C-alpha cells in the first residue's frame, strides 16, 4: 500500500524509525517531512499528508507530533480526512474497520518505537468492514463536514435549535 508519513520536529526521530518499518513491511512510503529537527508547525504537515490522500497519491497517512493531539485536530479539519489518534493496537485497527480512518496519528512523546511499529502494522493491515451500520455512520460524518458550524447558527450568533 502507498502511505504518506509526516512529522513535526517532536515526531521526527520516530518518523525515521517508522519509515524503515513501513518499507520492511512492503509498503511504498512517501515521506512528506520534516527531514531534520528544526521546528515546524504541525498543521503544515497535516495538510501535506491530507492533500496526498485527497489527490490519490497515497491510500493512507501517518502523522506524528509530540502528543498527537495537535496533528489530529489539524488533520480532522480537512474534509475527507478521518484521522485517529491511537496509542493501542485495538484502536489502530478498529478505527479503520469501523470508522474508515485514513490517517493514523501518533504521539511521539507518548509512545515508544516498538509500540509505534505495532500500531502502524495494525493500522496498515486493517480494512474497512463496509457493514451497513458503519456506512450509515460515515454518511453522517460526511454530513457534519458539509453542514456543521456557521450554517447552523442564527444571524445573532446563537446556535439554532434542531
């Protein structure tokens, strides 16, 4: 499978480990950076990985930052990206099987290299189940992407009653 991987400065070292692991597993890896430990803003890396997924250059993505939280928030702002912050193998595969996540987010300051390798292996091996209930839920997520936010507020800035 073709996968994009990117990290901010806090995730750089772990990214380097995971690039090798992904290649060892037989995956085609697109490393979108960074390529040193100079500070960079995680939304820029999330955009790079998300763009490569949306334009079809890759099937999935992996993002790393210090905690994983910032990269997860940023990636999930991109319509069509479903990023899951996972620090256990169950969530890494279940997120794909049930929620069709296309980006795995890891906190490089939270987990070590061996667990990260296991999470990546689990994520990359998983497939979306396609079950009716999961398709229904994903349709609702897409509806949220299209319609939630400003369109649901009145002109006075109050939330509408739905």
